[in-house]
C-alpha cells in the first residue's frame, strides 16, 4: 500500500496489450490482457517505480493483434495469469490517479478481467480518479490526429524504439506527453529536454484562451506557507529545488 502526505500527488500512467478487440456486437469476444505497463509519477516526477508484467490469457492471440504488438502465444505460455497478479496490481494503483490514453479501451479490459474475480473496479474505491489523455489532447488539438505517435511527434519526443506496440514503452512515452500537455512548468521535470519545453510552451500559447476569460487569484498566507513547506520537502528529498535554489537567491 502507498501512503502519502497531503503534499504528495501520486499518478500511475498505464497501458495494456491484449489478445484482440472486444467490439460490441462482434462474434469473437472475451479477449484478455496479455501485458500491463505502468509508470509512477509522484508530484509530476517519474520515480522509476514501474509495474510491468506479461500474462498468460489462456486463449489464442488474434493474428491482427499479434501484428500490432508481436507478442506470441508461445511467449505467453509460462507467464502468470491475471488472477495470480491481481492483488499486486490493485495494491500498485491504490491511492493514485490512473492516466490512460483512450481510457475506455484499456479500462474496459481491466474491468473485464476483475469481473471474473468478482471484484468491481471503480474510482475512489480502488484508485482515486481516471484521466483520459485522449480527451485532453482532443481539447488541445481539435480536428488533428491525437494518437500516441502523433502526440510524440507534436511534442518532439523520441519514439524510435516503438517499432511495435509495447505497454511499458507506451506508458513511459505517455507519461512524458501527459506532463507536457498539462504543465506550464515543464522545466521541473528533469527527464525532458529543453527543446521539448520550448515546443510545449509554443503549443500551449497557440491553443490558450483569450486573457479576458481568466480571473486572477492570489495565494493567501496559509497557501504561501504550504508552498514554502512543499519546496523545502523537495530540496530535502532530492538535494535541489529549482524554485528555491535558482529563483530565490
């Protein structure tokens, strides 16, 4: 179990690969998860505490799905089943926001797997909330392609190792995309290159609302004290805090 103070925000960026598509009305249903890839963000920083596992679905992988991810039946034969890892997975996502690209797809598979374990997966009970980065991207870039590849290209994130779909590779890429899409302080994320930061600022400026639509709220004394406490905690943990060491000299 992961327990954090009020100053800590834990988010899990997640992706899955499956044996095929569970389309409504399709003759071939009951497809299963064969790979889970998840990366942890604490206070918008990648921690390296990842969850990655391949699963034996006890069924064949569709040929079309195999062409996408390249995960074969023989490779999965001796892997654990979802039932065997379900407790570890639930403990990993507990007390966290789940961030998924096209969340309806992946989350429906997760719910489907837990259904057979008589467990109902839902926000606030098994995790905090579900964030769909596809919805965020469509609001930022209406009318444009918003696949993970398209977003990586738009934010100048190197995805050359994504020859085939991989849950853990895609989760790592999505984490970087999410940080750029949702932050105006990307320089605090030490894994991002300066060119990515500059690019993100240009994109956010281009798609921002008119200034007249905003109201300005200033921090009160308690919020200022909380903010200073939070900055000191960052410096204590990582040995450096950008806002204290660079801007408060």
